[in-house]
C-alpha cells in the first residue's frame, strides 16, 4: 500500500475580517478513521482547541471551516491534523504504556547455510506491531541482511536499555541461524551473539514485560536458558528441533512475501484473529498468541515435512502481556485553503501541510517592495517555549539575524516588512532555527522543532503588458534536521 502520513501541520490560517480558512483532510484508505483538528492561536494564554470528526468514511474527503469553530473567529490560527483508526480487538481502558521493539533477521549469510524467509518474517511482524498493536516506528529498531551486524545489534540493545522503563512493554525478535559451540549462539550477518551476551543484554533492561521471540533451530534450549522474572520467551521449536519455513504463496502473511517460517507466521496471524482471543475479553495477549499458534505449527510441520516442531513458552511475567491496541494512527493527507479580501484584493491560496516538525526551515521566496507584504508563520506544537533565530538574506549578501520567543502551543506571525528598515523594500529569503532553552527542562529528540510557512499578499503591475495583478500566495517551507 502507498504510505502517506499520520499527522500534518499547517501554520497559516486567519479568520478575521474578510478571511475564511478551511482545512481539508483526505482518507485515502479502506478504513473508517477518526480525524482530529487541533488549532493553535496567537494568544499565549489560550488553550488549543480540538475538534474530532468521528467515523470519516473510507476513500473520502473531510472538511472543516475554521471560522465557524467556537473561540476561533477573528484570530490567527495554525492547525495540526491527526487521525486514528480502530482495530478489531480493543485494549483495556487506561493509559497505554510505551511499547518498544528490537527486531533482527538474516537470510543470506556471507558464509555457510542460508535461510529462506526470516527477513519476510521480520517485516510481517514489524507491520503487525504497528498496524494492530500500537507500536510506533520511532520506538523500534530493526535490521535485516547486511545491516544486521553485531555492532548494530549492540547499539539497538543499548538504546533499548536506556529507553524502556519498568512499565513499558518490550518485544524482541530474532530470525536466523543458530549454533551451539559450548553454549548457544545466534548468528548475525557478520558475527555471533552468545547466550551469555544475550543474558547480559536482557538483564540490562528495566522492563517487567519482555516478550522475546526466537525463530531459529534449537530455539527452545536458547529460550529456556534465558528465563527470568519479567520475561516471556517464545521459541519456534524445542531443543534439537528445526524451525521450518515454507514457500507456498498461500502461506504468506503480506503480499509480496516469498514465504514464512511456520512459527512467526502463526504468531503474526494471531495478532489479528478473533479466534486468538481465547478468553473472550476482546484482547489478544502474547500468551494467547502462543496458545493459538502452538498446535497449528506442530500440525503444519508434521503434515508438510513429516517432522516434529514444538513451539515452547517460558513465562515469568506477572499477569498477561497484552499486545493489542484500541486504536492506532491512521494515514491521511491534509491541505488548507484561505479565501480573502486583503486591502481590497480578492483572491485565495491553498497549501499542502507538512508532516514533520523540524528545527530548521528555509524559505527562498519573499518580497517587501511596493504593495507586497511578506509574512513568516511559525507553529510551535510543543508544550514548551522555543527560541527562534531568524536569518533574513537579501541580494546584498549581508544577512540580518533576529531572535524571537515562541510560546508553547502557539502561532507566531512575523511581518518581514516591519522587522528592519533594510527589509522594507527588497527581495528576501529566510531561515528559521528553533531551539528549546536548557532552562525549560525538557528536550524532545530533535532538541527543538516548529513548522514554518510563508504567505505573501500583493498588488503589482505586470512589466510586460502593464496590467495590474493582485492576490496572495502561500507555501510551506523546506524543513531539515
């Protein structure tokens, strides 16, 4: 399927005078979604206003007229658009803990025997965790093929130890070769991780809910040796058994797969099957997923290969580890249209949103001469104040740098014409840099981030035919880390 984005940012918007602002969201999927519009104004004391349109139909267009929303008439306004879609199996009520995942798989090794479908298994699991269980790619590290090196594995496990807390859920998956030379080892692309090293990595984790899946030969012995409090370990097979894979087209989970291992195939299937909800509570736990797959794997391998494969579970987690979510982010596309009469100019402009917050933004166009007005519109969606450094660049090559404070959850408007006499009648490009001050005591991953747009309103005489042109334009900037 085509990927869009789950959140969109639209800094521009104005509802005073003869301005009308509309925000449009497109649901380009076959799922019913709930779309939430969150509006930020230029009043630092005002709370953001949120409106949710529930049950937006598949393959449909949703529209909201910002001027008609209570509290938003006669103001500058920025908009954040997000969407969620329900999943068939809901989680229990209450706050969801964070969910982390580390997934590694190798099929083609530089030397020795190769596997067939372990990387397909990883991708099927990865998508199921996001689409059905509420995991996010931001809290996931996954590597396949030549990327699945010992160094990458060590980095991923160190990140996991530093990130996941006691209440968080962690899912670990390995698919690939294994061996036993004194002790069991799993094989990455360029080396091995011993059972002792795995045990040390697991001991470094603070989580009390670790679900570890081993899809490799002799995995039952590996999982058994790694038992410990707060760990639920699932193995594809018992000690001394092989983990079988099958290439049949009808056996795969995702379109485009070449095949799957029997164990991961049925684990992924369990996450989306009502039949896996064995206690009827509308939840699928890791334990229920194992109960669902155990007999299916054994029967399938016996029927197709005439061999034994018995998945095992070693469970020392208090209670059950729920792996389903009530709702997950849904992918949409959002635009905004503004129709206006500006100083007697009747026109309109439309702009696509930005789907990422960045600390750096660049806007090449801008002009302040004659009857041109240029505005820089900055949206701060965070709960902390940010410091903005704005660099104005003119044809003279002598940049002008000014600083601004941008309050939390705020829309800041900068009229370029009024910032300095040197900017009163000139071509101008703008760079905006955002930073969260150390004094705020909070730093997101990007250490600062906003969304920036430029609006221009103008009247000018065409140098070719002498006719008078009037109107407005708007463009999202180019964002960068």
